[in-house]
C-alpha cells in the first residue's frame, strides 16, 4: 500500500497495530519524528501507454528528460496477479538481435527470458544495447537502469537517443544515488509499463541493467527490516523476488492482446564463477543464457560470447526457416572446432582433416567480430553463414579477413541465386541452398585470390550494407 509521509511517498512493507515499516521512495531528509502519515488508499501505480514512448522517466513515471510529465490516460498497478498459462502462447516468433553469433548459435524468440551473464567489463550492457538498437521500429525497446552510476546511465541513454531507439522505446532510470526503495521498485514498475503495451498488441524487448544491483538493494531493505537472511546474506525470498519479475515476460495469447515481452536480465559474476547464489537462481529461472567471457574480451573478440556455455532453451524453434537450415551444419562444425582446439592445446599433432577444421574455426572466430552499433539483417546473416561455410574458407588469407568476408557477402547478395532464399522465413529446396553454396565458394575464390580447390568447408555468410541498420 502507498503511504505519504511528510510529503514523501512510501510503500508499507510491514503493517502492525503499534508499529509499521515503510520504504521511502524519495529523499528522507524531510521526514522527521512526528511527521504526518496519510494512507492514499491504493497500491503503487505507474503511468502506462504509448505516450511513454520517447521518454526518459523514473520508476514512478516522473520525467528525467527535462520535459513535462507524460500525458498518459491510464495508470496500472506495479504488482498484479501473473497472467494464467492458458492465456499465454508458446515462443515461436524469432527476435532478430542483429548479432551474428547470437542469431545463428543462440537463437532467441519473442517472449523469451534470456539471461546475459559475465564478469565486469566484458560487454554485457553494450551487447544488450546493440540488441535494442537492432529492433524493428514497430517493436518497443525498454532500457531499465537499476542503481547504476549516474555518468554511465547518462552515456547509455545518450547513445540510445543517437541510434534512434527513443523513437520507438523508452528508458526507466534509477542511479546509485536514488533511495534504495526506488531502486528495488524499478524493474517491477518498468515491467508493468511493458505489460500495458503488450496487452495492446505491441512487442516489447526489455533490458534489466542489472539484477545484481537489484539483488543488493533487495538485501539492503531486508537487513534494515530485520528479515532473516540466508546464503551470501541475501534474504530467503530473493529467488521469489526475481522469479515473480521474470515470469511476467511471455508471449500473450490473442485473448490478452497478442503482444509479447522479451526480457534480457543482466547479471555480473566474479572471476567467471557461475555457481554464485544470484547467478544460479537466474540461470534456473530464465530460458537460457548468453555468457560473456573475460578472456575472449581481453583477446579483442567483440562481442565476447562464449558459445560453449551459452544456450537458448527455445532453440531453433525461434529461427527463420532458412537460417535454421544453414545454422545446423554451422553449429555442429563450430562445436567440433572447439573440441579440437582444446585438444590441440596439449601439443598434440592433428591429422590434416582435423587441422583443416581448426583453421576453419579460427577464421570463423575472426568473422564473428562485430563492431559496436553494427546490426546484421536476416539476409546478411544467411549470406554470412554461406560464406564462412564455403569450400576453401579454411585457407582464406587471415589479414583483413573481416573485410574479405564483407566483400564476398556483398557480392553474394547481388547474385540471382541468393534471391531464391527470399526473406529467409520460408523453407527452401536443397537445390537452392546448393546453388548459393556454389556461388559463395566461387566468389570467395575470386575475391581472396585462390582457386578454392582441395579445401574442405561448407556454406558462408554476409556483410553490412548501408541499408542494414534498422
């Protein structure tokens, strides 16, 4: 319940006959002993509706962008009963992240909950912001900053404004200086706003940055209120706190509007340890995880996605048909490369066919590099898979390999046979894929300066052209 104490909003956490415990949602400097308290007769509510798009607000809907308060016509409860399973639908529609390694090997669907996990400074926030920037303009992107450093939040919001996300999205912001009650409320308030849009048929993608800070805020409140704590001094209900948040991400059925909420919670690990209390909780709650590795980040790979520990439990059900056809062989061969590379570290001499797989995989790893703000379309992803699987790719010259792949992909997309793949959402005949593979092998040989003979490999991939940015 919402209480006003000395002009400051507060949430009643514990109510008693003689004493109640309140969590302030504003500065407490003006709240003194004897300050009047008034029950407002309602729970915590936030503004909701399309009027929020383009705005930067706090969890209570108050503007942080220097503009007037959002002129919404509706308010919704932050806490509400979860949507029944009968009113939800399976996750089947693909979400294009624009990240080649994710769209091919860790496919994500609309309505999925995909954890982004890794150590500090491995690029977790940057990856999620790139995903938001790649969204189609009819998809609402939401960035939720939870107790982050103010300068970092300002930089992220400015970047999102520059790439155009605020034309079809919004930011819900708390920084480290905000009251702990407001920080703890932030993800729930943002999700309530997202639910209102989803029930109007909109697809919403929401990034929680990050739930480590949220868990710390939840722990602080629990300790202040004298609640029992458990592992790592977290309250015993921290699993429930995150489960009831993330279960609200779903694909709604038609009776509830038909929209969806796709959630990307971010969590920070220490020294790559995935067995911490909060990380293990969130891995068990979500539908998969994208794990970013500090060693890969230090080597210059960006995004530093560790595909061996990343998984999507929705899997290929949420991939366009042609991407799924191409990705099966690609994922299997890349997994074989990772096994052989680990084996070769012991100094074991590999037979020629195995060495060719290792050379191929090392070049694929280079091709997985993607600059900040670059977004791959589905057509680019299909072409890119064709190119990196093209016969002879394991002998492609490594200097400037990324530029070579881009040139081959651009040429492949202009080939008449590539048009037979269409948008990628409908299954095509094997003959069409074989024709594209042949074209990719020919173009790779022509543009790399070798004839491509005596090599083993498979189909390949595609680059960025001016029209590839969303």
